[in-house]
């Protein structure tokens, strides 16, 4: 009997990858807080995780004309890139920068905690598999 790691680990592997990517995006935002005309970006985590896991989200779109954009997943854009959005600022600056440091730092800290939680869930899953393989020894 073989073990299917995709089923055994569940969604935690994709969640960990997405959280790591989101940390990178938020770090870039914080690093460019003083760059004129820099536009802050963020990942819609829920939508990206749904796309990565293959679960449909909302209504499916039908392409009725050949000139319409292909949103069925057959495009050259990865699901993660499709969920990378520009953040709308509460108070834009005069130089065109949309980074609000307090918002970015809060999102970064929250995402770091969620990353740690995903690591713990994944570690628990692996510990359970190890216990099953070794017979609890």
C-alpha cells in the first residue's frame, strides 16, 4: 500500500508556499515605502489558495468571443500571479506611492504568524505519518 503525500498533507503544502510568496510581496512593499510612484501589492490569499488547490471559487466564466480574455486557467499567467493585486491606499501620498507602512507591517506580522501555524500543521501531519509508518515507536 503506497502513501499519497498530496492527500496526506492536504492543503498545508500549498498554504505554506503561498504564505512564503506573500511575505516576499509584503517585504518588497515595506522596502519601497519611500519610492515615488511605487504601488503596493498584495496577494488575495483565499482566492490564490482556492486556485492552487483546484477548488472552484464563485461562478465560472464562459468565453463567448475569441477576443475575450481566457480566465479558465489555460492562460500563461500562474494562479499566484492572477491573485497578485494592487492595494488601495487609505491615504495616498503626493508622490504617488501607495505604501502605508503601518498597514504593510501589520499584514507582514499577521502573515508571519499564519506561516508559523501552517508549518506547525504540516509538522503535525508529518509526525502522524511517521507514527503510522513506524507503528507508534
